[in-house]
C-alpha cells in the first residue's frame, strides 16, 4: 500500500511527466533493503554505490547483487534506453 500511495503522489507531481507503471505484483521480500543510492551503469559495466557523507555523496564499496536484484536493474536499464535519458 505504501508503494502505491507514493507512486500516486509522484504521478500527480507536476515535476514529473510520462509516468507509467511497468509492472505491479507482490514481492515475496524486500530486494534492496540495505541499499542506499547508486549510479546505475550501462549493461556489463559495474554500478557505482554511493554513500551519504557530511560533504555530500561519495563512492562506496562495491556490493554483490542477487539474481533477483540483477533482474530489476536490467529492466531499469532497458527502460532507460527505451525512453532515453532526459527526453
């Protein structure tokens, strides 16, 4: 429910456009419970984990990802290419 409420809020925000729901299904568990932020690289390049510091964001230690996490990231990369960055 919290995710649906947040999605509705983002969709209603005038700063966002072309918001579409790609998939909607229950998740058996949180896939990214311990993640903060990252720069998601193109396919076959390592992502760059970021950690928050008093001076802003800094590069964190590399992380290992599960098969389920990789599937989500791959879909996000595909959508980024499909819609184009910033267009």
